[in-house]
């Protein structure tokens, strides 16, 4: 995508997409998505998926972008029931933002999910391993709340600000910065297991 501004490159990319080249369809979809042209982006994404030769991670990126769009209450496309199966699918396909969103939903028992702090921890940590700074912050606030250094209302506010993007957000809580985390031996074991899961896809999530 960094070459799309080169002369004629975009023209050839669109031609390749129209000719049925799946990866070109994804790139065109990404460009349209970033411009806010969501229906047009979905057209190219759906065509790319139907083409059937995309790797699992690329499919996860497509599914995840749509899932987060549907999950974000500030989006005009908000539909949490439509988002939930897409989030769960994309999370298994190594999409960091989907894991981050599921961490928040699971921690508070939203969207019909059972409230489960242990599962929320795993989702946040998986998102961190996949390169999501917001998930690192979310996990920090999670640990502060666990240690009763942050009230639930403040926790909800902080996590809501970081749930639908992996971008780091300045914290509004005035207490200890959440980035210096300590883990129990069991949490370390969980971390090691989920780190392995990123490499060995035969391990169950």
C-alpha cells in the first residue's frame, strides 16, 4: 500500500482487482475503507474472500476490520450481534484489534457474552502479542482494577476508550501508570501458552 501514490500504480491495482486478483481486491478494499467508503470496500472484501486463495491471516484482517466497525458503538454501522461472530473468527485468525475488543466485552459480560475475567486477560494478552499498544494499556488497567486500585466505572471508561483501535490513548486515571505489570506464576504459564499458540496453530485457543 505504500506504493499506491506512484504514477499509474493505483490504476493497475484497480485493473488487477477487477480481473479477479484477490490480493489486489484486498488492497483496493483497504484504501476505500480508510477513505470511509465502507459499502464499496465491503464489495471488494467480499469478492476477495469468495475468490478463495487468501491466506488465513489476510482473511482475518478483512474479517476483523468489518467486525470492529460493527462492534464500535460510535460507528454508524454499529451492530453488535453481527459483530460478535466476526470478532470471534478474526481473533482466531490473529487479528489484534478483534482480540482487544473481545477482551473488553468479556471482562464486562457485554453482547451476551458470559463475564469472565480470566478469558478477558487471555484476549488482552493475545492482542499484546500481536502488536496492539491499546491492549497493553487495557491489561494494565485490568490489573489495577484487580488490585482494587481502580474503580469499575473508571475501568470501563479507560477500556472503552481503547477497545476499538490499537492506538495508544493518554490515560485519564491519575493513579499509577498501568504499563509496569507483574504476573503470578499461573499468569506466566498462560502467557507462554498463548505465545506458543501464535506459532503452533494446532493448539486450541
